[in-house]
């Protein structure tokens, strides 16, 4: 396998050899080792179950994913993918015709079926928040109509009430904290309250990446933070994720920021730490999906030499199946893997 060959031989900068920390083999979903196939299967499973109103099946699957910390081949949370499939199936707060929230009766039936299950409370709150964002609009605050602020606030308040009312049940699920952190951020909670919730989340569920993704968004300058605060959060993720058998907190935070279009070239990325974070992630999760994305991340953060090494470690015909292939082309050119296109 070319990835394993890369792990044996890749040297990046002053780091030398890849970290050799021993980890247990991660649990897998089904027989597939393909990242995208795994994510698709998990999301489809969640969508199918909610279509069939199989609340017992959903709760059993969520419990297993939550308690066993099951991850995809690249190291992402299967629980988060499972929940995403359910949310998309239920409408995610909007339809093609505009903003709509029609999942209320589903959640009520679900909660009656098992009042002690965390999942319906978490997903109901998430969908109410998403519905609020649809009503608000995605533009900057200065561009939001006064008429849209009140319904946005009402949806956030409803989401917070649901989560806090069922906290004793729902907080056993790490997605509870990611959802509540998002609500705290969007509703403008004070930094003291936000930091207290973040500390509680990390103490209870240090290995759940979405907690750090929520916090990374909160610490962006447009939410009153700074690039330095974002980097401090990424360093915290790097320290905390291994406590639960995961790895690569630093790279995962910047990966998230690149993916959401939030990355800025002025961010003070520590390239040596980023290289180490990527190497340790690959030692734990030697998957081509990680190698391809690390090539792109190295390119985006100004490290073409590392990008070149990652590209060379991939099968020549590997296709990452990104929605926007322009970065794949651009980064291969930057890394010198393919010639720059004429006129580019």
C-alpha cells in the first residue's frame, strides 16, 4: 500500500521520521476501507431509518457509535456522519421552495417513544438553529434585515431550551456540546459562559472533533475572536484528541477552516506543528483520503515541499472526489507534480 510506504519513508522538514506512537486498530464500519463509501453508507443508513421511523434502530446505532467511539477510515466521527444523514433527510431547516421546518412531529413521536434517548433532543435543537439561520440569511450582520433578527433569536432560544431542559439525558452524547456551543456562539453568549461550556465539553468528550470545529468558528475574528485565538484552540485540540484515541487535532481544525471557506493566508499556522500533526494522524489512520487532503492543506498553508511528498505517496490515478476540483489541480501545480497549465 503506497500510503504505508510513505509513512515509512516520508521526511518533512526537520521532523525526520514519522511518529511511532502505538495505537489500537480503529473500529471500522462494514467491510469497506474507502472513506467516501463509508461516510455515504453511514449517512444513508441514518436517512433510511428516519424515513422508516425506526427510532429504536437509530437510538441503538447512535449509542454504539457514541460509546465505542467508532470512526471512519480517516478518523472522523461516525456518529457525526450518522446524524448528518438524518438531518439532511428531515430537511435541514430549509426546502427548495424556501425556509421550512416540518420535522417537529417526527421529533415529538421520537421523544415519546424513548424519552431517555439523547439523539432526538440534540437533532431537534440543531434543526431549529439551522431553520433560524435560513430565516436570518447567511449575510453579515450589517446586511440582515431587522425583521429577520427576531425569528432568528426565537429559534436559537428554542434550541437552547430543548438542550438545557434535557441536559441530564443528552449530555452523555458529545454532539450535545457541539450543538450547544453553536447556539451559544450564534446567540452572542458572553465569553465566560462560552468558555465554561467548552471546558466542560472537552473534559467529558475530548475525542469528538466537532466540539473543536464549533469552537474554531467561535474564535474567528468575525465572531469577536482572533487568528491567535483560533490557533490556540487548534493547539488545544492537538493535546486533547489523543486522550480518546484520536490524533491530529491541529491539522483537523485548520482542515475544517479550509473546508468552510474560513481560512485566511494571514493565519499564524505553525508549519512544523502542522507537519507533525499530519504525520501522527497518518500513523494512526493511514488512509489515502487523509494523504490527499494533507497535500491540499500543505499547499494552502504555504508548504509546497510537503504537498509534493504527499502527492507522490498517492496512487497516480487517485481521485479525491471533491465537489470543487480546482484546488486539486492548483495544488498539484504548486507542488510541481504536474506542469502549470498554459495561460494559468
